[in-house]
C-alpha cells in the first residue's frame, strides 16, 4: 500500500506539524505502508523521509538521502537546507 500526502503540514503551527509527521511515521510502521509526501516543509522531510527527490521546472533536479541534501554544495539545495 502506498499513501500519498500533498503538503500535509502546510499552514500548521510547529507543534501540530510535528504531530502530523509523527502520525505519518506511525501509519507507515503500523500498516507497513510506503509514503510519497509532497512538501516544502523541510522539517517534515527530515522527520519522515528516507529519500528525497527535488524538482526544478517540473523535472527531477536531484535525489538522495537527507544527509546528501544537508551536505550538498549546490547553491539551490543549500538555499533550502540552511
């Protein structure tokens, strides 16, 4: 089973955003699901993602682990992961 989430934390306060990220992780573990999460919320990505795909102009710009993104020297990626 694959769960799709489209901006699950948009417009939420930080406490509720963290709770939603925790809920996503709990659902994955309990029901053994995979998830695709579309988000601009880097904290949500940090809390939930095994792999990240960054799009630019509607195409895959790069992909990798959260560590790959946080350690990148690419200026675009660094602008998201300060």
